[in-house]
């Protein structure tokens, strides 16, 4: 039987710059998969490409046996693949009950089933029921994350992708959310978790992938990765600060070019870039047949405002 989700050779990024290179991963029915890595490694980009939020440059994404590569995000959602993005993606001006009713309407539930699932959401998240008439934007961070998960619960997706669920939340709230995440699997929903609390993610996950500079650096069981003491002590866990992004020095331009035409003088500039983005720049430069410093210098020049005709 084919996996629920199969990602092959995924290449994606922003504009013309790739951030992830040849990502390979699968998710089986009812499975929890942790997608881990340093900030800037390409985890969020991977989820956005899978869910149709950004274009796929190369490779394929198959879900429930169908090729969904490049399909609009709303069509992918209707197929049963739901993405809870970093920042929760709630509508701040909608009341809690309106947000949940909207989720039911988008799932095209009849009135009786909508009522049943909304009640189920309130049972799972009692604090939301107490705030059902409150605007979502006025909820605490933990309650906003609960609302995002409650909307997903109403939709009953086959696969739920959650990006940084515990970001900025108190440990007690994080523990509660992870307990709730396990109930999704009990209801038949598979999950991909991008998570800063790696030990907690590995405790609930079946398998794990580690993204390193836009590529998969580890693929295996979550238990084996959790037992790797070196990994557990590493900065993937947030125990140490992430390394500084690579610094690229843009070379100073000359007062005049070799052919005698004058050019604007530029000062030395250090540009700090995430590792995955730096790799994309290096690849573009190689394809254009120039070094990365020259490529960045040209890109910076292209962004300078041009003088209007006639000096206006």
C-alpha cells in the first residue's frame, strides 16, 4: 500500500532561490512524524510547499495516491491535508464560536454534524467554551493555539501538519497540547510536527526526519533519535544557541570598470544569511557562471532605486 503522503525530490524556495533541495519523506496512515532541524534549515519551507502555500520548483508531492504537486492550497485542504502554520493562522476579529462554525462550514458538514463536532471541540478544549463569545485575537497564546487545533479537529483531516505548536507557550500549556496531539492519532489523523521542543516531539512521534541545510540529514525511528545523546545535547534541542548564519562579504566595487566607464562606489557589506538560503544563492551563482559574491553584488545593485528620467 502506498504511503498517505509521499514527497520525492522536493525543491522549493522563494522567488527564484531554492531553500530545500531534494527533500524525501513519507507519512503513513495514522502516523506521527517529527520534522526537526535548526532555524533556517528549511522545515517551514517544506511544509509550505507540501500544502501549496508556495510553488514547488521540482520534485513531486503525492497524497492519498494522487499527485497534488502545484495544486492550490484550498484544493489540497479539501483533499484532507491541513496545515496549521507558524503563528496559528487564526482570524483575530472572529469570535471563538464563529471560528469553529466557519471550520465546520468549510468542511461542508450538515447542521447536526457541525453541532456535534463543535461540541466535541469544546469538550477537548474547555477553556475555549468559556470564551466562545470572545474575539480570537484577544485570547492568550495558548488558547489561540488550542483554537487552531480545534478547527483542525472539526475538519477531521487525514493529515495534519503543525508548525511550531509550542512556540512562546508555557511548559504546562505545551504538555497539555502534546496530550491533545496524541488524540488526533487515536481518531485516525496522521501528523507532521515541526517543533522546537524536540524531546517532547520525539516522545509522541513514530518516526523523525532531521533537515540540515535544506536536505534530509537523518531519517529513522523517533526512539532511535531520542536515544542519541549527542543529538539530544545538540542545538537542535535549543539547549545551545543556533550558529550564526553564514556571513557573505560583498566585494567593494571599483571607481571605474576595466573599460574605463565609471561605476558607483560601494562599501564592503557583510550579509548574514540562513544556511539554506546561502546554498540557494551559491547554486544560482554557479548556474550563472559567476561567484556568489559577484551574484550578491549584482542583486544589491538591482534593488537600488533608479533616477527618474529628466532628473525628476
